[in-house]
């Protein structure tokens, strides 16, 4: 029987339209807008100025603290300005604007790196390079990877879990990466096992990716300590707490982290970025992005330079179809609408979803009928209808007491609500207020 998490969850239509489409390389744009806050934590500090020449991989903003990350230039070119530009959050953020030059030729972009299996760096050197090269979680959270790996002495850690679930509908970036870079990912896993002094790692992949499961099972026959766990297809299986429960049966504490139960979780994209940093001294300057939608001319997966305007990706798939209502950064469940197509790709951009008028329309919100559907599907065991009501009425202290901050914002509650109530919208709003209140108290 396939493993899964026991509490809640749903199975929305998968719509993995691009799962059989190989990753193409996007043309380097004429201008990139590189945000200095592409990670959870303190924004990086800019170390370049207007008119400065920069090279590919050069640090242009240094980590601003312990929970922060370096930013590297994704292109060779000239810094034209440092400006406030709307990013994927919908708010204006400080960006470094770089005009690319002739050094960004196709022969450089198409270079093929050899597979390097020998790991020469020592554990401390591995973690330092991950920090230096700006690696963050590429599954969406963008948590600086070196922070996860700085495990305090005496902490009981016995397993590394690699998240290859990609349960969000439409998105296939991780799936394609696993198919095309499986051997590199396995080396990346061994790098982290060495850095963390671990003897066990498990790759979690949902059973709708049988080809990826087969490839990894074949590769790891020659490896000690690495396993593949085929998982039942259920959303939101990619959540860290749900994944740890599904694979190991361990319950991460309510306000805790996987480390509290002896586990560290990393996304497959992050593992590949770590492989490139350690084996090929390549900073995180590009990532795989799925550009998809039912009405697009040629939905595809792309290697994209960080800072590339989303309008370039849209043009590459044939432009916006007539009747487009919404652009979403990410998938339909947890993604957020994008204000305009000038927004740049960041380290956390896993996909761009183009939604038509009929798909985006919401039914009229009605009164709650107390059916309990939202409670039954919540993977965190919360009462979404109650949290929405408390947020709507401004009862934030009570919302905090009802564990609103443990909500992972998966959207399962909104998806199943027969009254079309905007549960997640209000819960997100309430979480933001509660977080600010908690910060002010500290």
C-alpha cells in the first residue's frame, strides 16, 4: 500500500499538461530585474552601484544576516539602476536592474557540465559554499539552505528527506528535473549526507510520476543508504510536516520543525542547485519554471535566469490567449496572482499559470452551512470556518489561540467549500495581523 499522511487532504485535477515536455533554455533577456529579497529573512545588502560592470555569478548583494542569502548576477552586463520594482508579492521591492551584454552568448548558455561523482569538500566547506553561493529552498519557501544545515551539536538527526512530490496541480518543473538530472540529484543527496554525517536518505515521489520513481530506483541500486518512497497521490503531500508523517510516521510538533523529530527536508530543485554549487562552483542564478495553462499555445518548462521578466516567458509560449483572466505565480492552490507581466522571476518562482475567465470565476459567497467539509480536509486539523470568522471580525487574539499560525495555506478548505467562502483569503489576512501583533510584543 502506498504511503501518505493520515489527516485531511484532497485530490484536485492534476492538469500536468507539461509533464512530457523537456526543459528548454530561455533566451537571455536584454534586461533583468534582480530583487534583493528572494528568500525568507533579512534582505541582502547591495554591493554594486549604477554603471558597474558585472559578470555572471558575481555577488551583487551580500547576505544581510544569519537568516539571509547572497544574490548573484545571473548575467554579464551593466547595472543601469537600483530601483523599487513590483515583484511576485505584488509590492514594490528594491531591485538591481542589469542590462545584458554580448558576453551572454548561446555557446556559454548551452555548456554541458560533466557528471562529477567524487565529493572533495569537507562537511564544513560544503555548508559554507552553500551559504556563499546563495542556495535557498526552491520548493516555494525560499528558506536559506545553510540555516537548515547548521545543526546544533547534540541534535539527534538520522534522516534526510528529499521532496520530489510536486503535488500542486499544473506544475511539472520538479518532475522534469528528476527525469533529466536524476544522477546529479543523487550526487547532491550524497553531498548533503556527507555534510550532515547521515547514513539514511529517502526520496519521496508521488505515484503519478512512475517514470521518475523507476529512474531513481535504478540509480540507487549502487548506493548505500538512499531509498525511494512511492507515495499516494494526495494534496498537500509536499508540505514538510505531511511528508515526514507519510514517509517516517513521525509527527512534527505543532509549532516545530522536521529537525525536532530528527529530519531535514530539501526539495529536489534545491538538491540539484547544491550539486551545481559544490561540484561545478555555480551560484544559484537560474531555475526551472513551468509556464502552463489550458489555453496556451505551447505550454513548456524552461531554464530561466533569475530576474527575467515574466512577459518574456509568456511570449515564449505564444503570448496570452484571448480571455485570459489571471496570471498566477505558482500553482492554483497556493499560488498568488501577479499584478503585471513585468514582474521578474525569482528563486521562488516554480511556475507561471495562465487562467482563463471561466476557470478564474468564483461562485457567489454564501453563508456557512456548517457542513464540516473544510475541517475534514484540513491537513493540520484546524477549523478553517472558525478561523475565517475570527479574522473577519478582527478577533485576532482568539484566532491566535485557535492556532491560526499553524495553517500551511494549502487552500484545501476553500477548494471544498460548497458555499464558496473565501476561507484562505481571510485566514491569510488574519495570519499577517497575528504575526505583526506577535512581533510587536517581542
